[in-house]
C-alpha cells in the first residue's frame, strides 16, 4: 500500500511513490517519529498501531541506534517503563563520546 501524500515532505531523499507501507515500515515509523508533525504522528499510530511502533522503537534503541537521542528521549517516555527509560538515559550519558559515535554496522570481515 502506498503512503499518504501528507507524508511526502518527510521523504524528500526517497522516491516517494516507490515507498510501501509494509515493505518500508521501519523507515516510515522512524522517520515520522523523528520529523513528523502531530497529524503525521496520529496517522502513524492509526495505521500501524501502538504495538508495532513500539517494536520498531525498541529494536532501534537496543540495536543499531539510528534514531537521534532527542527522539529516543521523547518517545522513550511513551514506549519504555520508567525504570527502563532512566536506565537507558544513564547508560547513554555515562558512555564515552567515542562509543556514542562508533558505527553499529560492521562490514563483513571487520574485526572489532
């Protein structure tokens, strides 16, 4: 299914007509949570539902961490319980700067 036209300003770097709601669900969720307006966020929750958005959010913060810290701090209040939220914040604040910027994706054969 195609994305609604109201989301097109968020995907200027993509061929908007080629984006699909199921195939590109993670990209859509992360982008709308990061840069969307209130109306776009409301569409996101109506279309994907709370549980699916939560799954994408948790997969990101415990995985590659592509979402900006400010986005995680905001949406973490909704998607994480209080203890988990503050544990995450403390962990991020105590990391050395070098670790915060280290890439999470490894190239095949890269030994770290």
